[in-house]
């Protein structure tokens, strides 16, 4: 069964460093998403991506964040200069169509720890 | 005030009991999703609803758009149903409730 994969499963970095979180969505899906979940808190939407551009982004997704689909399979989230408060679980998801009509499939998550 | 409110926050049940988890929202939505987050952290989509009712196995989800309310029911609950159940609504983005932690005891 197709699944969304994410690498790495755990990333430890120093404050101020750049990190890139990687995701491989399900191959025939068209919509891609990043979410984060700070430990003990609810899941938060970061960004959605369709047709090679951002379709929606939250207030959290400021200039420190960027997303890219560099080839036909990968979908990446870059944090330019990490802060302590960026420590969280980051989930990638994909869906075949919009979430108004389709379910989405989540990756297992990347735990980011900023020291 | 949160746009998506779930109740209860925590729920403990005995195996076999009928479970109901509620979700109320305060914004206009195009759809509502129910998600399950496993103890290990992984998230699985259970249902996407824009009206009426859906059933999958022992799980039933309903939505009342006029009342801005959805329920998730689990019939004949089992310890493997123990997880956090999350309601999320689609506006332009996806907005999440805080989740309901369900523990089913054998």
C-alpha cells in the first residue's frame, strides 16, 4: 500500500542552524502539506502546496520557512535559522485532491530538536 | 476561544462500551476530518465529512452543518482503539481540535 515517507525520523540541531526536512508523498497525489505538533499541544497547519506553489500558509509559516518540490518525488520543508521554539514533530501529508473532498495521508513525522 | 472544541478531553472506557466523542466548531467550513493519533505519534485519517453520516467498520461519524457539530462513535470498543482522536475542519486551511485521549481498558 502506498505511503508517505519522511526523513530523518529525528533531527537534532543547534539554534541558528538551517534544517531541511524531507518527505516523499504518495506518487499520484497532487496536494502536499506540512504540519507541526509541539510536544503536548495540538497539531497546527503550516502550509499547503499545489501545482508547484504555496496555496495556503499559516501565521506560523513566516520568512524562516520555505517549501520546495525539487523533483517529481520529494517535498521539503526548510527552516533557515532554527529557534528553540521550532522544536516539534513535523508531519508531511498528501492528498489526491483538495481536503474539502478527499482524505489525506500522513507521514510518520520528523522529530526536530533545537538545542 | 478555540475555533474547534472537542469533548471530552479524556475518556476512559471498558472494552465493549459505546464511545462518543464530540466536536463543535465556530467557523464556516467546507469539510471536517476525523483523525486518529496513535500512542507512537503517527496520524491516520479516519473520515472526511461534509454532510450526513459515514461508517467504516465499528466507527461512525456524523456531522450537522447547521449546528456546527460532529460526533465520532465507536461501537464495541476495544483496547486497540486507545488513541487520541482529533477533529479538524477545513476553512481555507486545516484547523485542529486539541484531541480526545481515549483509553479502553480490557
